[in-house]
């Protein structure tokens, strides 16, 4: 059995950046179930937020983050995020990330719920891809061991400490690796939903693995739906960046009427949950499956140069966004909840750390502020490695936790990936209610009761999505209010008694 000081699961920004830092303190293995650059990160268009502008400050960034999070942001975590942002941006620049500039200075744009321009881009709307490529090249140059196409199937716990993992290698052979520090950076669970901007690899593996190993999981009812994904015959739900609205794009219903000012004074730049629900309401009122994002009034050359990835993709399916409004509809986008961690990335299981989308520090609260996700990956990846050096062996203090009800046999349709995605989209989606959530939790529990032990990669991924779906649906059913990205039509207002987190832990852990 091989042994490393650090084993890092995932090859997005969080995992690669952690690997580059960890190599200064010991041997490192990056384990990824795709190729080194197959992850959610590379799909991130909007950019990375940091308070570096002349009218900005860490305090102002903090206040915007708190406001967007609807009363559930962990202020200590958000303060860490905003105060350490500028240093992490300097690190990325030093590594060679080519952020866009105007007259020699980093260009900053404004996105929804930000009070000032503070979002940096690379290659216009290809920010995630540029950061990912830069870090991947640095990891390869550094000679860090990388195992591609390996799916982790179990966290090995020895004496109450995470001591390694078991994985399924590319040809089906079993792999076991020991380590001193196990870091989950495996991304989110967007494949729980039928319509998602996430790639196929986003199956919630790290969250499910950590939960089964006994770590606490938090805030799974909060899932962010991006308001604007392309709705075009034959095309996948391609993300249409919020930055288009920041540049002056206008949302109209299929009758050509601008509608966002009727829903929120911030109009198109309202928080994502507000815009997504407004679009759903307009679609229902007009009987359409989309609304229109109109940028045809903006200079065509500006759109083509500022958003080259979006412009090229749309042109490829027959849509010229400089001449035609873009048909858009909401899509599942970001897992706000995840493995509960301290502000140092420690989970409640000693030896196990988490950062990036699979982790939940509480920094996003009930609704993530746009472009804070890429920033979160580098800020907390750095803190994870620093913690392993300065205070190894610690764990996050446990919170009061709920048990996930045991699976119960019952009537349910056959379990398939498509059936799970449809159930989650219809019953645990943008707008929810008690009746639908009770139905969802019953079907999900019945599916788990009948689930055979997974034997291959699709089986493991389906089991992981089922675990994440059960956690999300159960939390959504219990939270009898609306807050941030969690909206219940039977409890349409926030309630002060629910200004708290829902934490789940495996019984007996």
C-alpha cells in the first residue's frame, strides 16, 4: 500500500492550489476521477471577486457577502475570505494567471449584489478555465504525483482518524492509499438536478464520502440555481454569465417586456435567488420555458470581445447574441452546503480536511454572492495546508447534529440517474413545498433501502448523488421558512427561529 503525507481528492482550483502549497511540506498525491482539468472550475465564467479596487475594501466586501447570505453567513469565515482575498490574488498572478487588464491595471466588473466593481476576469468569460490551466501546468511542472480517472469509494478511518482512502482505478482494479492528511476538494453535486450547468463529474462524491465516514454535513437545503442558462433546442444548458447583466443586459419575458424592476429595485443585478424565482414566475405567467436576455442594444464588438466563450458557443448553435436576444432559464449551479468545516478547513473527523465547493465553512450563508466561489477555493485551500503544518491533528468542534432518517422500503419508481434528477428538479428545486418535499424524502429513502452495493463507477456516483439528495431533501423539509436559495411557497417568509444551520451526521459516528 502506498503512503503519502497529503492525499488530495479533486483537481479543480482548490485541489491543485492545495497540492502546490502542500508539496513544500511533504509528499503529495492528487487523485481525480476525471482528467486533471475536468472539473467545475473550468466552467466558471463570471470571475473571481476580491476587494482590490480604489473604492473597495475588505469591510465592504464582507458587508456584501453578509447581505447576500440572508442572515446565515458565518461572519468569521466571511471576514477571512475578504481579508485574505488580495493576497491570494497576488499568488495567482505570481503563478501566471493572465487576469484581464485595462491600461495596465486589472479590470474590475460589477455583478449582482456587489456594491462596487470587484470581479476580475481572465480571457473575458473564461476565468475558471484560465486559472485551472495555469495551476494544472504548475502541478505538472512541479512533478506532483497525479492519478487520473480514479474514483474514491471510501475514506479509511482508523482509531477515529481519517487515515487514507480506497479507490477504483481506471481498469477496475482496487487502490488503497494511506496518508497523514486527507483533503477533499472534489466539487459539488449539481448532477442531482435534471437541468444543470455542472459537468457530469459533479456527483457530490466528497460530501457523500465524508458523511459516510462520520463527518458532519451542513446547509444542504441551500442550492444555488443560476438564473440564466441557455435554453436552445439541441444545446446543453450552457451558463450565460451574470456578467452579461453587469454589462447592461436586460431580462425580458417572451412578450418582450422587461420585468426585473417589478420584482426588485436592483433589477437585473438582484441576488441570484431573486432573479431565478422572478424568471420562474414570468415563465409560468407566459406559458414559456424561457425568458430572454437582451444585449442587442450594446456594442457588438464589446460583447464579442468581453464574452468570447459565450459568443462563440451561441454562434455555434446558430444564435448571434449581438443581434438576437438569448433564450435563458434557471439551472442548478452551485452546492452551497457541504462537509462542515472550521475556518481552517478542518472537518469534524480528525485527519480529514475539505475546501472548495464540497466544503461548507458557512461563508456563503443561504445564498452565495456571485464570484465568491473561486475566491473561496484559494483562500481556504491555503488555510488547510497552513493548518496541517501549524496545528496538525485538530478537528472542527462538532455542532449539534441531526441523524438522517434510516432508509425505509416503500413504493417507488425504479432508481435511475434520470429518475433522481427529475425528482429533485420537480420537488426539491427552485420553489418547494411541504407536500412535494415529503414525497421526495419518502422516494429517496425507498431508493436507498433497495440500493445494491455499488460495483462500478456509475453505481458509486449514483449512490453518492442519492446520499446528497437525501440530505438536501430532508433539510429542505425541516426548514419551514424561505431564506436565500431555499424557497417554500407554504412558508414564503424568513422566520427568526430558523436563523440557524441544519447539520446532519451519520448515527453512531
